[in-house]
């Protein structure tokens, strides 16, 4: 029974996300709005983790099945993808390198800022 209630709750949140998405002036997927709404409700304490845990566990255990429709879609458009395969792979590699570089530089700057802040705290008179 708890699984059905949990599933009904998630379906309700998905429906609300789709309704909100339909009325927004910018294209935000209903699933993204639903996840944000679920996060907000969990953070505010309106929902408890135990209320969505049964379905969440089930979905995590069977996550591989959720990728099958995407795989079938890729197989359907494979001739089109073959035409642009080099470009797609190239863009993927460039974006990965840029992401790693920006992340590393951001982390380096953050660590330097924290080090200066810590030194300033120790140097200031108490």
C-alpha cells in the first residue's frame, strides 16, 4: 500500500510540473519542475523521505530499464547521427575538457580564497 501511495504522490507531482510548464512563458520541462517541487517539499518538511522512499528505491534498482526508450530512439535516427558522428564526438570531447578545466580552476581559486581568509583570521587581533 505504501508503494502505491508513494507512486501516486510522484505522479501527482509530475502532473503539477506538466501543468506549470504549460503556463510558463519559457520552455522548462515539466519533469524538471516536478523534481524542483519535490526537492522544495522535502526541504520544507512538507514531505518526508519515507513517503517517497519505496518508489525511489524501486526506480533506482531498475534504472537501466528507463534508458531503453532513449536507446531505441538513437537506433531510429542512427543514419542521421552517422552523418554528424565526428562533430558530435568532437563537441563531446571539447565540452568535457572545458568542463574539467573550469571546474579545476574554480576549485583552485576557491581554495586560494579560503586560505587567504583563514590566514587573515589568524593574523587579525582578537
